[in-house]
C-alpha cells in the first residue's frame, strides 16, 4: 500500500462497519448483529477502502477485527449477495470477485499486525477474513467453516487455498476446503488455525491486549 495520496480526503464516516481509534490501535467491528454480521456489497467496499486509509494514517500500530453480537461473521449475505450474484453477467461477477480479493490482499498488506477476535460463527467469507489476519484470538464458542464447496463454489474462494495451507498445513487445509466441515474452537487450536484460545467471552479483550 502506497503512503502517497492524491486529492481525495480521508473518509470520516463508514456506513457498513464501526471504527474506533485508541492509543494506536484501530478496532474495526462488523456491525450487522441481526444478520450475524453477514457481508453486503457495501461492507466489502468499506473494508477495501478503509484498510488502505488506516495504512496511510501513520498513527495506527495494530488493528483488531471483530464482530458485534452473537458471532464474528457468517459470510456473504444470502439475500443481498448470494442471490444477487446469480443475476450478474460475467463482467459484473468478475468485478465482485476482484473486490473480495482486494479486501483479503489489503489485510495481508497492512503495515501493522492484524488481530481477529473471533467468537461464534466465522463462516465462508468470514472465515477467510479471520484467516487473513496475522493472529486469530478465539473463545470456546468460535467455529470456523470454509463452506464454499457446500454452496457450489470453489474451495479456494477469496484466496483461502493460498492462505490456509500456510497456516494449518496442506493436509488439514485440503480436508477443510474440500469438505467444508465446521471446525470448533478446540480443533482449531489443535491444528493451529487459532493463535490463542481464551475463556468464554474473552476474545475481544485478549485481542486488544495482544494488539
């Protein structure tokens, strides 16, 4: 991410997520708790645009990514994204897929550590957002699911086939990406998918402390 900017000023208001800045730590919270923080086109676009802005800020030293309510992120919204993509032509669908990849790339290219605070469900795109972080701190309620093959998509969606083997090894990654089975917190810790397992409800505070 280049530190050089053009004429556009920094955005102060983000409509599809919540941002707080405190003592060099940026906390980005997915804030659709009624939908288990399912991602919309707008949420993807906000993440794509916010991350480079934080990278250029100069004062941000770490980022915590979390979700409001009962879960981290349940993936793409079934009504607002999954249904809409079925009606897209090839060019529009390619643009959307590029945007999802840009979000993951932006997370990986942040010039500061990214810590995912995971509780409840982290499924589909939500699992990949957590995977793209440098650290995954999770409480016992966390469960991951790379369920792309179960909805007719490639198991490598959003760069999962690149990132997951580097975190858990090829054997575990093959199983998780091909079968799409849920991974509870205890198993996620055993195979190295999470960096730290906390007490119930302790992921946000532990992620903040690590950041």
